[in-house]
């Protein structure tokens, strides 16, 4: 970790271009972590990095009463991505919550293969592009490939069909996963350029961090003011976000990435998801909402088992809200998956009765492990089997009846 510390200190100590130079982005920190040597044996790590034991009673996972009325066309899609969430991460959350998760109530399950355009281990940009557009690409690419082709994301399709669109994430809005659903750019690390492209993105509601790339820019523009001139409501605090009425709104609640769940509290995702359903749900043609549990990935890069479990449980509670929403109206399809696995996470001990997890990590990087797919609601039967991540795009369109 000495090398990582020096790297980050050097980034933080770099000369400021202007008075309020942005802090290192989440992606810069993660890139530094990826170049660390394999983690030390578990005995050399602080206990919280290898073990999690539930500090309190499990959250309840009441059984859903599935919608029982006549079959309806799909009006809404909630597409949920647990960034870095492989099968072991799901199992770790299940053990930690005393043997129960909302994800268990999925009506269909499958497995997604995440390799990039070259058959190698993917990053979040290439995988999110695959899911959002149906096209494989190189790592770091957003909506484009190595030949320069540009791909239209499913958010464009949703808007073309009259639907409202939204992004709710626990990272910067300009980070790889939300950006791949919104814009086209050859390099995920150019945050200010990506931020400028969001002004023309086909997204009605956005909830994230990353305000510094919109307000503390090298070109001294304030993009939040430009959004307001385009008719968007803008929020930068939780109270302002709670007061948003839409139909178009953006909430950026942190300069960089939001804090880990233990510091930001689970209320961050509850507020964003709830506000998205409130605003987008008014659209009579329905909506397409992408929700990301962004920091499961961060926990894997940091090789921190406690952080990992807490982020999985926070994400699972949003999954429960999505499944309940779908069960109530019978016209919402929920698909839950991941872009890749992070950390080579394995469970070496687990006690569901105690809510205890003991884990090992094999890497600070992403791995080639396939990731789960959980689906609930009409059309969920289309998501069984084992398939490429690009197929998620085509299965969503098939479920919606879009050519």
C-alpha cells in the first residue's frame, strides 16, 4: 500500500490549475489500485478487511405477492447493475443478512459472460457499453468501438418510444457505467469532456455525484446553469433533491464519488431511487431506469470484505423495492446483473445464523468470472440461460416488443 499512498499523495499534491482544482476521480484512484501487487495473506490484513459479522438484526425480506391480474404489456424497465458483483458477492450478502436477500425472489435467473471485444477481462466502460448498446468494445470505450463506430444506447430507444429515462448511481455521473448509457466518448477517463456531453444526453432524471466536473472545470463553465437553461431542475443537496418535481431534473450530491455506504448511509440510494420512481412514473408511456450499486466494485478493488458486504446489502434493498414495484403493477420488468466481478472474491467461511462472512481476495482487479442475472416481472422468462452481456440489450428489446 506504500506505493498506492505515494501515488495518491502525488495526485493530491499536484499543482492546481485554478483555485479549486478537482480532487482525483474515483476512476483515477481505482486505476492506481489495479497496479498494486496481489494482496497479502489474510493474517496480515485488518480483521474488517477479511471478515464481516452482522452488527444488528437482519433486514426483513418478506415474501412478495406477485401480480395476479391479466398479463399487461411491459410499460417500465428497471435495469439494475451491481458493479463488480459476482456470485460470491451475492452469497456473501446472503450469509451476512442471515440467509435471505431480495434477489432470491427473482422469477428467473441466468448468467452473463462479460469479456470485452478482444475476449479479455472487461472494464466497466466496455461492459456497460455492451449492455447498453448490444456491442462489444475495448476497455475504456463509451458507446464506440476500436473502428470508431458509434452505437445508440437503449436510452435513445426508450425516448424514441415516448418513455422517460433515468440514471441513479452511487458514483460520479461521468463514471463509466452511467456514461455508457448516456453518451459516446472514446475514453472513460476524460471526465470534463464526458460531463459536457451529458447536456445532450437522452436522460430525464439523473442522480449521482461528480458535481466538480460540471462546476469546477478547466474551461470555467458552469454546466449546472446550462442544464437549468435547458429546463432541468438542479439539486446539490439531499433536501433539494427531495423537493424535485421534474419532469426533468439532475441531482449531483457530492463533488466526486459519494462516500461509502457506512458513511453516506443507505438513505442516499433510497432517496434517489424513490425520487426516480416518483418523477419518471408520471410518464403515461412508462420509463426506463438504470440503477447502479457502484461501490461493490470499489470494495473489491480495495480488498475490503466489510465494505463489500455493506454495499451488496444496500444494493439488495433497492432490488427489493424494484421487485415490490413490479409486483404491484404487473407492467414493470426488473433485470438485475453486474458488469463484471471484482477482486477474485471468495468465501472461506460463512455462518448465516451469526451473519458472519470470512472472505479472501485473489486480486485488486476485475476477473473473468461470469456474473448473475436476476429478473422479475413480465418478460423475466427471457433472461434464463448463459449468454454474452450484449444479449441483455437484445433480450430487453425483445421483451418490450421493439424491433
